[in-house]
């Protein structure tokens, strides 16, 4: 669907407000990382909520959550159609521990704040030692009651499409021995890379999937649940 002149104007206003405002939150996160973990959590959550406000007021995008999200030590596996759900994680979940790529965690200033906040760094192509570090980190966060937020497809996929899950997801599920909460998201219909459109983004929480299932079973169930909003 082609962008209208109104879409362009709304998007430009959103970019100006959100990204300029984000500068203050990033500086605040870097500073608070040296002061207090609690303060850092508030800054990050505030940034995520600020994004929702900008999306609602300037883009006309509302968020509807269907179902109850768990906020204990579980794996929350989300559909990934746009940057929206990545930015929205701290507003959606209570102190989530996401799985960012190592390149993001190495950004000066931001990376230090992110590690202080608590993330599970994904070091691709680094072998078994890196995997053990990642699993140990994830276990510690789960033991502290933090939900582990992961995009099992590994990257953004076009709205309405199904992509195979990355092989690493089943490995993490097996090694951590934790239940999974699958979450479908249809943000890609509205939150385009350039010109965004008004409407409602639905976040649909699937049924809790127990730990210990064989790889084909867990992959099939997660695949079905995160694509529940596909047309």
C-alpha cells in the first residue's frame, strides 16, 4: 500500500520527535548506568513508553494486547516484523532480558549501559565457549525472575510471511529447559521502514508451552503461535 501525503507528514513528525527525544534518554541511560540499576531500568522503560506515546499521538498507531504476558523467568518468543516490537519490549514486559547481537553491545556508551541493564549477548560464529557464556547469562536472568525476550526468526520478516526459526532457538530452549510464551505481532502492516501508517498493532499472547519438548514439536508450536495474526 502506497504512502499518502498525510503518512509522510506524520512519519516526519514522528522521526523528529522520537529520535531527538531519544538522545536525552540515551544520555540518561549512560549516566544512570554508573549510578543505579533501578534508575537505569526506569530510564529504559521511560524511553520505550515515550516511543508508544509518539506512535499514538503522531502516527495514529495504537497498541492492543490480547492475553496475559508472563513476567517470570520464561522465554518470550516474539514475531519480528519491524523495529516497533524491539523498541517496545521494555514497555511490554517487566524488565526483559533481550538477546541483541554482539555488534550492538559493543557500541561505545550504549553498549555499557545495555550490559548494565542486563542483556544476553549473541556472539555468532564464536563457538562453544560463547554459547556457554550466553546460556549461563540467560540462566542467571531467568533465575532472577526476568523474562528472556527473543525473536526466534532471527531477523525482521515481511508482514504476513512465515520464515523458518533459527536453529539456535531450539538449542537455547533445550539448554535452558524453560517454558516458552509465544507472541504474535502484526506491526509490519503499519510500522514500515520509512513511511508509517495509522491503525492498531495487535500483540497476541499464545498459550504457554512447557519445557522439554522435542525440537520438531517446539519449533512447530512456536511457528504456529507467532504467526497467529497472519492473514
